[in-house]
């Protein structure tokens, strides 16, 4: 990726200049997203981040892949029942924080 300097708009305010790594950090913390308007030198107009291929590559790098589903052989309730010792069973029926 080229080391372009980027600007972006959030809540009608312009921010920047920022390096691509800074944009990636903003993506991670949710400050910007694919719909955020961005601009760098050489562009005629502001454009949504999703239209900029070099920035979209940062989106996939910013978020880990989805967690695969867990497949249990038995329903969760049977696992819980088996793991609770008799002395604590009465506490399961009470909402936490209530004595």
C-alpha cells in the first residue's frame, strides 16, 4: 500500500492528516467504518471508504474472522447440571446479588 495521507469526515467534522495505520486503528475502535467519507491528494471528491480499494484492505485486516460455532454433543443444560456440585445447586435458582 502506498503511504498516502488520508483525511476523513465524522459528524460533519474533518480529521487528518492520517497514515493508513491510523485509519486501521480507527476502524478497529469503530470511530470510522465503510461509510465514512475519506479523501487524499489526487482524488477529485470525497468518497466512502468502501469505494477505496487500498483502504478496504484495512477493513479485513482490522477485524478477526468470525468465531466458528461450537457444536455440543449434549444440550448446554446437561453440561451445566453435570458440572454443579450439590452444595451449590440452591444458588443457581437465585438471581445473582440476591441473598
